[in-house]
């Protein structure tokens, strides 16, 4: 029976005298005497945690549960696992795919009255097995979010499809910064793809908008790489903030004992890396060191072209010496050629959108609007002469190509028309990070004359809730074309 995970231990279990059996039943009753009171407490906690309420038990179901499961009346099989015994009934156990297979066919356990189960999954404990076995005797089960992973593990081992589905629904409804990484890992282990996707969506929305020390500690290297590389990451402020978030995260992975407030995290992370630079005998970047190499795959997904386009950010990157110099040199070269194309070839910007290229190379930025009102802003960084002003007013999002009407620190393109490719997303979240409402404008090319304004989104006030988070992706320049082989620098035709 090894394929089913159970084995026979010394033949049938020892026969018990009637007084011993009654003693065990009394112990089981004593163990569960306060179950109704405990269930009421758990139900109250589950409601506070956002979990679903349990419907009222039917009287017949309650009688079956109390008499057959809790009291073990007329039991015809004893299941032993993790040092505890359950007096159960084969007719109920056959609802489980695990036991249904065990009791059918030519398996030796099919005629046994005492079965000891091996439990190879460390997530499973006796409380989880109690819930899983009990679910076979009742109409519904109350599961607290803090216990859902252990119960899911037991349900998967016993092949209890309804209980597995219920665990999945509870996980999706109670995702939070404290549970999301645990739920994501469990969903991957037990094949709950919809839960795994829901956790990933939550992380993409909340990693940058609702950072916490606990969440940054819990994120594995593989999961963080998946988030940073995703085109759906909800970025706040600018790409430099993605780099800063990764620096804090990497520090917490290296110094997991650190314990302090989020506002102190960056200061202590900078101090730690500064000390490391001073103690190092060479000038290599941190990601090139043995200690830092495992993080390199995550940092590869930072869009450095939108970090070095701001002077202050470029200086911080150079100072930190986390990013290898070879990575930066390639990006500086790329940006220099992009600037030359814009200035000397009069690049008007993207004419069409290649979705795959846009998702990989567009500028990521965002803004939080704390309350309703009038807002106007621009994101920092070199923008190839396209000074984009973004306005929120009276539920409208407006883009303006500023050329002459507003002062600007950088050079402004005076070409009659410039194009910009963009994608726009807005969302509001509740206290647990769940999306309350959202809107999106996907993958468009906007052609603007000098100082022209364009409404890009009109929001329905009935769906508008604050704080409101705005995330944008932009491409200011057209894709680079490969030079012809016969082109010669410094020569022009007569």
C-alpha cells in the first residue's frame, strides 16, 4: 500500500476491553466538549480576518458528526496517525479518494480494521487531520485562515476535493501581507493554480504600493524575480524606486535578524552596504561577489535606462556599487544612441506598438493621489525633449505635451508633432491590499502637437475611491533600427 502512503503496523490493532474503549470515548468527548464554544470563537475570528461565515448546521448532520465522528459509535475501523487514533467508519471514509482506493481492489488494507498512516508532509498535524476526517461527517467546515494551509495539506493527501476547493476559496479571500507568500508557496505545492495566480496578482499590486518589512523578508529570490520582471508590476514613483525596494529586500535577505520600522530600513541598508564597500579589498560590485551573485538575476530586470536618466539617481547607483559596471556601461551607450537618434534623425517617437517590446522596455512610473482634488505633475528624468504633464481634475486624466506654456528644466523639442506610446492603470485598495475598483487604458499611441492636451481617461465617480493609485508605462522613442552595412560614418551624399 506504499503508493497510497499507509502501511500495516504489526497486523490488526490490539483488542481493547470494553472499559478501556469507554474510557477512550470519554476522553474523546472531553476533548471535544467545548467544540461548539471554540467554533463560535473561530467563526468570530474568521469574520474579523475576512473569512467566510459558516452556514448553520443541519440537525441530522450535527447528530451524525457528534455521535459517529466525535463519539465513535459503531466504528468499524481505527485510523492511527501522528500518535493519535480516530474511530471511524469505512462507509464515510470512502468519500475520500485516498481511502476509496485503499478499500477497493486487492489492497491488503481493504479488510483491515486498524490502519496506521505514514504522514510524509510536515504541513500536516493532528488538528488538520481532525478537521479533514470530520469533514466527512458534516455538511460544512469552519476553517480559520491561520490554519488553512495545514488543512489543505491534509485534504490533498486524503484527496478530499470539496475541502480542497473550500481551502482555496478561503485563501483567495484572505490574502494579506502576512499570508500571501505562505499561500503562494502552498498553492504551488498542492496544485491550486487559481490561488497561486491570485497571490501573484496581489503581490504585483502591493509590492510597491504597500511595502512592509514582513513582506520583504518573506519574498524568495525566485518570487521576487517573477514580480520585478512582470509587465503588470504596479510601480510607484519611478524606476529608481524599484531599485531602492530591491536594495532593501536584499539587505533583509542577508540580515534576516534585522528588526525595525520601515522608515529606518533604507538608512540601515545603505549603512550595511557602505560598511561592506569599505571593508572590501577590491572594487568589484556587490552582485559580482560570492555573497551577491544569487541576487543578480533579480536585479537584471531593473530598467536601468530609466534610472540613469536622472542625475541624482545615477550618482546613487554609482555610489552603491551594487550593479556591475559592465551593466551600466551598456545602458549608457544605449541611451546615448537613443538621444542622438532623437536629436539628429528627428525621431518623432513610436508610430505603433509592439506589445512584447513595450512590456519589456517601457518606462514604469506611478503616483498616489491621497484624496480628491486637482493635481498636476511630471515624472523626473531625461525625456528626449518630450515634457509630459499629467493632470487629474474633475475625474479626468489629461496628458499635455508641454513645449512653450510651462517652464521646464530640460531642452524641449519644438517639432510640430511628437508621438508617445503609453499604458495607464488606476486602482484603489482596501486595508488588506485587495483591489476595490480599477480602470485601465491599454497600449495606445498618442500623437500631440506643441502644448496640446488630450483626455486619456474619464473616471466614473461611482467607482472612484481614494487613495487612488495611478501606474503608467511610457515609450518616448521609436525602436532602434539596425544600421545598413554600407553606411559610412562622417560621409554624406552630394
